[in-house]
């Protein structure tokens, strides 16, 4: 039986390359692909894949929040992060969200295939260059505090779209809720983060690394 895989990356050339390489490998089938995190969650619920390979930096819904939602709705689906970011913050947050693997985009294709088989066998997999980072964090029990942890999943979604430069109307259309509701979410975000303006919010997001994911 083929291993069913969904690809989620906002660069089409990356998805095309991964699809081509994976489908040359016996027993692997890419059943769907997408360029944004929200669609990755929806596709996962629709197709129940064995594995979702997702970038950490995704529009609309970042890879961390998308992973958290995929694992909440479909616990049996394994998630592998494939990212250019080796920062401890992103590695740890992806693992905390439920990812079973974290690979850097500089890895060889054979490493990705090995990681897929490893996590389906019940193991976790980290690229060798970031293993020490994750182990150190686990033993130190260190977790950076961030105001983002106070936000609800919907507020995080609205926050990301605001940081991406979307208007209230655009966000309302994308999330299929009223502008009034978006304004309420925005007010809550500002209140929880202690922020007074959109410009200040964007500066805060950049400082905290949110714009990278």
C-alpha cells in the first residue's frame, strides 16, 4: 500500500521538485499539495494522509499553527517540517505542536525519504544539524515566553493576516466571517499584547520572529 503524502509549501518550484522526487520512489504517492497553511489543514481533514510535509513559513496560517490543528483533528497523520530555519524557537514550537520530524531544506532527498519511513515506524526524526539544539532545550526545560501564547487560534490567524498586510475586508472574506468580528479580534489582539497600533503590532511581530513563520 502506498504512503499517502500531502505537500504544503508556498513555493511551487519546491512542491514540484518534491512531488517529482517522491513519486519516483516506490510506495510513495503525493495525493495533494497546497501553498498555504489553512488549506493544508483542510486537505488533511479531507484526505487523511499518512504524512504531511509542511514548511514552517506559510501564508494565511503558519506551519506551527497548521500542524497543531492537523494533529488535533487527525492524530494519526504524521507531520514533517521541512524548513530553511534552524532556529531553536521554530524547531521546538513545531515539535510542541505535534510534528514528528524537522528537516532543513538543505538536506538530501534520501534523508527526507528516510525520515518518512522512520516516523511511520513510530520514531521522531531531526536533521543531524539541529538535533543538539532540540536536546539541549529538552534538558534545560527552557521555553521562551511570548505574548502570542495568550492568543486563541482564530486570533493567531487574524494576526498573521494583519501582519501580511491584509485589510479588514480581505480578512473577513478569507475567513468567511463579518468585518465586525474581525475588528473585535483585532481589538482583543491589541489588548492581549499591550499594543496600540498596527505599526506597533508589525514591529512586535518582527521582533518576536512571528513574521518568519
